[in-house]
C-alpha cells in the first residue's frame, strides 16, 4: 500500500495569489515560506513562472527561477520547493538548468486543447534537470479514453508526478474513485499521483480524506493552501488535511505554524477579500463549467442563483471548458429577453400616470438622511411614488418597479402597492409586465433599474419626474438604503458620469430632491 507515503504540497503563494494579484510583499512571502517549513510541509510552491517584464520582489510571479529562489531559506533539508508554469505563457528558453539547489520541482499545466504541447514542454523541463509534475487542467472534462492516452504519454516522459486536477470543483466521490483507480492501474508505479481540489461544492476535505485512504499502487501528494486561500471559491485548506493525516496516518505536521501563518498573513487578507463557498460556484461545478462563467453572472448584479442555474442548464457543452464572454452574453440576454405582449399594460400605466407629479425613490442612503423633507414634498405635491428595485419602510409607495430578480426575491413579500416588473421577473403577483429589452435604450449591457424606469416613463410620454435616493456609486461609506442591498457590482465616478449622460439622452426632465452624483455630473458635462 504505497499511499502510506503521503506528501502535502502548499500552493498558497501561487494559487492564493489570485486573490491579491500575487502582491504579497517580499517579507510576507518569505515569512509564509518559513512558517510552512517549520510546520513540516513536504512541498512548498512559491509562485508562477511566466513571461513577465522585469522583476518585482514583492510579487510571486517571475520570469526567472533565480528570482523565485530568493524567497527560499538559505538552508532547508526538510522540504522540497516548487513553481508552476503554464505552457502557453512561459517560454522554455527562460528556464535555466537546475543547479542542484533551490526550486527542484516544476509543475506544468496545460488545457485540453494544448495538452500535447504541454506534455512536450514537460519533457523539455525534465531535460533541464528538474523534477516535473504534469497537471492537466480540468480532468473532469476528459473521457476515460483521453485520460488513458495522456497516461500512456506520461509513462514515456516518466515525470516525478502526475496530478488529478479538479479545476472546476465538480468532482464527487464516485468521480474521484473512477478517475484515480483508472490512473492508478495504468500509471507507471515510480510516478507519484497528486490531487488538487477546489471548494465549489465544499467537498475538498472529504475527497482528500477519501484519497488518502484508497489502496493505491503509488505514493501520493495532496495540494492545499492556508485557510483554503485561492481563486474563488478557494482550495482545500491545508491545515485541515494536515490535522486529519496527523490523527489517521501517523503524520507529524505541526499545524501550530500553519495557524501562525494564517493569523499573521492570511486572515487579514480574508477580512478584505472574500473567497469560499457561494451558490454560483456550486452551479458552475454542477455543470462542470469554467468558473469565469459564475463570476461573470455574479458581476451582472441582477441574477438570482435560480437564474444562473436556468442559464447553465441550456449551455452548449462545447463551451464549458474555456470561458467565452460573447457566448455568456448571448445566454444572458436570451434569459432576460422573454418576449411578452405588453401593449395593454403600457396603456393602463399611461392612463394612471399621465399628468401626475411622480417621485422615484432609488435605494440610496439619502432617503434615510432626508426622510422628513422627502415625505413633506410627497404630501404637498400629492405625488405618485414609484420605488426602484426595493421597498423602503415608512414611505407611501404606490408602484414598485422591479427589473432585478435578486431584489425582487428580497422584497416581493413586502409590497403593498402595485408592481411594475420587467419580463425577466417571475410574473406571480406582478400587476404590469414590460418587455425587458424594450427598456434597454442607451444602456448597452447595463441593467440599471433607474435608467430602465426612466426609459419606460419616456415611452409612456411622461417627461418630468422628481427623484430621491439616486446618490450615485462610491460616494460614501454607506451608500445604500440598507446594508443588505450591497451587490457584486463595483462602480465608481466614471459610472456616475455615464449615468448622467444617459439620463440626458433618455429625455426625461429630472429634478433631484436629495444630493446626487448624477446631478453633479449632469451639471458639469459638456458631452450632450
């Protein structure tokens, strides 16, 4: 039972760098290495080899292996050091011959479409004297026949290690058993078998424990990172599997040093930038899709998990492994543009809103600060109040406009007035339904609910409105009516300016009764 010899590989400085753009700071990176050495970690991966310009000692992405070697302790006989290189963004000419010191292991990764070139690259790395690990991206995307074909070529190269990489976090226990056993029975016995997991379905520790207990013909390596740090949703937390191996495999990892590294260096980053389980990444794993699809739809800011699930259900499998933004856009627009007949609803709205003083309530924090002034205006002018993608407590709301499914799910149970919703919203309890795409004039890919509502009012021949709570983005520490309304969207002053321009183009005369960045840009821009 060769898998009594289990090694742990820490990839915090490499894989965790997706969170901070690999800008650790030289002293921090060396500190992490030192803690991992003291913990007894078997292999420490210190960064990427890439064809970057220049050398920045604070960043763990380098062109020369000698630059990454500066992060290593002067003497260390207890562990091995590694780096990763992707065939498509690193030229073999930039890798110097192995001198017998420093980084000893190069992990080579490649996509399915260039796996043959990746294997040739691995052969060239080995010829330079390094130990080599071959890590094909997304093993779940290969058929059994394709895996066997790769294993046959691996046996010819005879690298130090071959790794099973669950890139999209879609592996379940049955998949692990099938793929690992297939490789184990066909891989040359002198080649180590590695495992790299992602936490899309929070199965990393379970699968790693299962892997460590399998009766295999190979020595094995399990990858992890401190606190699971890595590109969302993260990796297997190395401190958890180390503790498990201590209890169940008589390992001798000192997790106190891992915990020290987390407290000193990783937890402060976790406080600023999140990684970990989210339903969107679970769904991308469920359909074995590139994680960028999940990130892309999260960043739209208006999709529920149910929306993302329904979009992914219709995906062409040929688009799964490599992110295609054009295709993602097409599927997004197809999902939103459920064409309906809205002529009657438009006619009824026009009858009810024409010649009324209309106040639009947007979800900015100023409707809390200026509540008394806003209510006084509404009462004095006998205004019709339309809220935009939320329901403010304490305000008289005659109509609630919703174009954002996430907001609709949050507030749909709190509505006492009538509901105007775009066609991407579930029609239950909706009084007036308007085609989503018909309100996208001037918006492009944007889904700003206020702008969509202004487009609707203009099409209903309503040309004057008063707005409260349209504060703009990035202007104050607490810029939302409610903290629970924060989204994945990141917008700034440039976006505020774009909104001001679009408001002017729409052609509805807007009066602001609370401070607004849109009003400021509206006043100073000369690009009309």
